[in-house]
């Protein structure tokens, strides 16, 4: 699945109130950017993908990404859920990488408020680029929505 399956071009154009195709490439780029931003900010992965994590010296790794679909390698890694993260450990001392499939596999499972946040971010970016106005790239109300899903706090 790709970001365009989660936040479709058609839904985005409807949200923006446009119907011509002249800026479709730009809108798709904004969809990808908004979804990437949401993932990096929240650790909620909107589209399923394989991700590689690295074991520390104790053969352990914390994974904040969500949802976790499956373990690819090493197959003997043990998962323990701890609050907003999963803790993986392995007894294989030669293991350096943990490979997981993470993210929503079906677009309808993505929380609707994250899709709305992406659409609102795209709207701000789209109309700011037209007017060349200086605005916040991510409005405070969107950050508040994203904060509700944030899995890693400093």
C-alpha cells in the first residue's frame, strides 16, 4: 500500500475544492509529504512497509512504530509490549538487524483523524503556495491531533 491509497488524490482534490488536473503531481507530492510528516511525528505508520531496526549490544531493540504486523527476521526474536513501544530481544548474538513489517495494511484501518490532519496540512500548503503567504506549515490544531497519537515523548 502507498500513501496515495490512504489519502487519495480524488479525496484531496475534493477537500481542496479543485477539479482540474494541472496540479495533480504537486498534490501527490504534498500527500506524500504530509503522510511522511505524520509518521515521523507520531511513529504511527500509515502504509505498511518493511523496516529495519538495529539491535544494541545487549541484543535488544525498542520499536515505537505502530502497528506492527509481522516479524521477518530474526524469527526467534521475542516481543514484549511496554506501553507505547515494543521491546524485542534475541538470544542470537550474531543478530544485528530486526526486520519488521509495520504500518496499516488496509487504508480503511488508518485513524480518520490522521487522514483529516493530512488533508488539512495539504490545504494549508496548497493555498499558501498559491498566495505566497507566510503561514505555519503545520497549524497548531493539527499538532494537537497528532499529539494524541504520538508514541515517543522526549
